[in-house]
């Protein structure tokens, strides 16, 4: 596979009343980064993961991870593998004892793959070529979690995502 770069979720921007939210990924050992537009449900899930918020019953990403684990498999990583017409493409990489090849790549939206990888404690990577194409090199984004005085993670209302 192409050269892969380890990334970290740096920022979640949730704008009330908007259908489009943003996440910002940054290079773990560098200064390059880029935003991804995601849906509100995925942004809220990532916010729950980052803040370790508990919910009474499993939501979609918790259910998906429970299914993977129930099948005696594990989430290995999220790979962002391409971009076409301003749409990112990702693979959720799983490992199953029943798979003779070892790893299974499942096509996924980056927001879903990132949410599952983060919930499983698995790394996020991006193809070097994609990072070079979309990088913003902005390191001004605060690291997560961005907490208010009550210890609650505060949604970001910046206009510059």
C-alpha cells in the first residue's frame, strides 16, 4: 500500500442548526493536517468518545464495535485511502481469527471509520498522497478535549474550520 501517515483527531467543530460539522486531523509527528466535513450524528459520537460520555443504551457505533468484538474480531485501524470530488474514502481494517488472510478491509465513510477506530483505541492513518493534496498545515487548533470550567467538553463555534 502507499506510504501511510499516522494522524490524530485534533478538533471537533459542532455548529448547532447545521447539518455539516467538521473534524480536524493532524499528523502525529508533524505539522500537517486537514479538515473533514461530517454529519451531526458522527460529530456527536466522536465528541462522546473523546469526553468518555456514557449513554444508557448502545448507539450505532457502540453497537457496531460490539458486533465486531462479538465475532471475536478487532478493529485494527482506520485508513483514509483516497479523495475524489471532495469526498474522502476510507477503509476500516479488521482482524478476525476466521480470516485466513489476517486483515479485512471494509469500505467506510471516514467519519464512521474514525469513530469506530477511536472507540476501539485503534490508530487513524491517511495516505501520504491524500495528505499532501489536502493539507492545511494549521497547528492553531487546540488539542482535544476542549473543556469548559465544568469539565464538560465544549463544542467549538469557530467560523474557520
